[in-house]
C-alpha cells in the first residue's frame, strides 16, 4: 500500500501529533513498511490452524483457594479515625 504525505498528515492530526516536515518522508517510509508487513501476514494460509490463547499455548497455573492469613479487621479498625459496622468512614467530598 502506498502511503502519501496527505495520509501521514491526516493520521498525525487525528492522533494529535506534530510531525516536522523534515521527518515526513521517514514516517511515510516506516508506515509503508508496516503496511507491507501486514499485507504479507494476511497472505499466509491459515486454513485449519486452531487459534491459541497465547503464543506458548500454556495454561495458567492456579494456586489452591485457601485462607493464608487470619482476619485482622478489628485490629486495623481500632486505629482508624472513624468506623461503623466494619466499614471505614470518610468525610464527604462532593455535596
């Protein structure tokens, strides 16, 4: 795909980027190479290839769902400025 100066300027405007005129040619070339690579990747035959969850097709190792610490809510709330019914109370910010 051919990337023109107008395309680069429009994309830069949409992305709210300022690209100096002296760098436009370099940006056009890089964008063109990226789009060429995407076109090349789209031409790869993928019929019959199952999608993977990740490149390694690994599964997440899970730990057992067990309690590892004791409940210390009462201890923590004793030093809090204001609590009620197990919740921390904070001053209202928005009225």
